[in-house]
C-alpha cells in the first residue's frame, strides 16, 4: 500500500463517495479512504469507529480493505457486518463509538458502490461528513498525511439491539395488515426479524438480500419501482404498504387504495403527530416539497422551515436548530428522538403506529391533505461546468424583475399559479426542476415560464 493516493475526482460527491466498482472505485481506494477517514477521526479526538456494509456483491471486499486502512491508523474498529445504513448509525450511539462508515451504493445501479460517513456529535467538528470534509479526505490521501498506530478490529453483533430499538417505537392500538417491499436491499434480514415480532399481519416482498436487485431497482422515489408494492397492497387487501431503498435509509409508502403517498405527504402526517406533543416546534422540509406541506405545518401550530435539498445538509440544519422532525421529497425522514438519523424502517414503524393509534386509514390521512397538481422531478442535462452558472443567471434576472424568489437552494419562484423550482444537481451534470399548481392550466403556465428562462440561458427542454 503506497503512502500517497489520488482518488478519481468523479467519485468525490457532495454527500458521500460513490463510483463504479473496478472502474473508478477499487479496493485501493477503500484502503486509502480508511487511512484518510481514520486520520480525520483521530485528529477530531476519536478512538473507535463502526463499520458496516450493504448487500452488493463487492461490498465485503471493499469493507475488508477499508477496515485494513482504518486499523493502520490506530483506531479500534467495530465491524457490524451486513445490514442497512441506519443500523450503522444506531451502532455508533449504542456502542459509544466515535465515528461510523458504511460501505453502500444506496439506490445506485448494481455496478456502483460507495461510502457514507459520520463523526460523533461529541467530537470536534462532529456530524455528517460531506462537502469540504470530503475534499479534505482527498487532500489527506494525496499528501499521504496519515496517522499511524496499532489498531484492531472486532466483530460485534448489533442486530438484536437494533430490532429491539425499532420495536420500542411501535405504539399502535390496533393490528394492521402491511406489505413491505425490501427490493432485495440491505434491510431484508432486519425486516424479517422485526415483522416477525410486530403485531398484525406482514407480507414481505423480496426480503432476500441480493445486490444485483433482480426484481426491481430499490429506489422508492421512482413510481415505476412502486408497482409491485401497489399491486400487492390491493391484492392482499392491506391497510398500507412500505418500500425501502437499497440501504434502507429512504422510505416510500402506499395507502390501502394502492396510491403512492409522496415524501412531503408523509412528512405532513409525521408533523401533525409530533406537533401535538411539541407545539410550536420548527419542522424542516427541503425546497422541493409542496407548499401544502409548509401550510400544513403552520396550520398545526408549527414553524415551517424550507431548506436545501440533501440529506447531510438537512441533518446539519436540524442539529443546529434542534428541530424534532425534518424530511425530503426523496423519502429521507429524520426524527429528533432517533438522533436525527434517517432510517426508513424506523419511519415505517412510526407510520404504522400513527395509523394504528388513530382509528383512521392511511388513505384517510392522504385524502385530508390538499390536492395539488405537481410535476415529477425533471432532469435537464447540461454541461457540468455550466450548471451552477445557469441557475445564477436565472436568479439574477428574476430578482431584477421583482419576482417572488426563494434562493436558499437554486431558484424557487412563486406566482399566482403556484411555484416552480430550478436547482443544480449535486450529483449529476444536470439541472433539477419541479413545478406545482392548483390545476393543469396553471401547471402548464409554470412550465412555460421555466422553459422561457432556460431558453434565455441557452438551454432547450422538451
């Protein structure tokens, strides 16, 4: 193992490190990351770290190289093995560790993999590792500026403790029939242990962990990936359905009528419940969320806060203001009573509890929310070097024209018809756009206004 190591810059993302295995992400990268992140952990005052991995075929080999690198810095490594990313988050707290790192490709294609990292809140600069910290890891590796020490690695079985924590969250007053779609993701074993002990009847789709994802891609934010769950809920006459992404940190849901419950609709349901116990609390949602959600939070006595898209950015803001709940359209939901972690299985147990305590169906909750016309997220491919500049140009023009613009993350423009959003993707050479209106005609006008602004900046969309 050479001292200095250069990562392919393509794998250094805003929120994590992720690439194509054996192309721009290899075992040497995993070992170098172990040395660099181990160094960061030690220099932040840490001595121990939790390591887990997901169900992808290459995850065990990457995990082994990662652990070798961590041990070389002098850290005490607690290997928790195969499981969901939230189990790693839980273990950092439960085992009293100083940091955590997960080998996971999340919901990306099977040939990709990566790493999610956090430093314990008690450490200097503790919290999620993203942005400038990821750049710092690359600089440390490139300089070969690593700590050296005699560390060790031990296996720790945390599965039972994690399941027990999930079970404690269930407070439903009536048993429900639920369908769970694991999508062959890393949450499968935990899901089987959990549902075997939850009240009610639970039907599991694709619980076997298979990193090739032979049934459908494990990304519940894409409607096509929810079809099997929707059909199973209707076929089984279930009360609701829940879907997990590849590493089980994002949730999708379906009501008893087979309708998808969007991410912002789920946040609205959680928010109303939390605000009963904590009136006046600030609830955070990302800039992609419906205006109906922010209005709903205010109507239930809360303080809505619109924030930047990105799970690490949301986590950081949540910790800063001590919010009890935050979430994203993508299905990341963060609970203050769960150390601000995004855990889809935990969120699902919360959802079953809310429905089970209420005497209402999930369909009733969904029908109680305003019905607006919303576009799906639209990705507009542009040159990587131009994507931020295009958003800046449009922001400047709109502000000069006196438009009603929110600029915390891209441009969100409000008009009498509703709103449209344009932001630069943090993970792709693309612009992300979305619009919401009261009716189809209003949505068409919003899309036309968006297209007009893009055209002025030299971008044509269909």
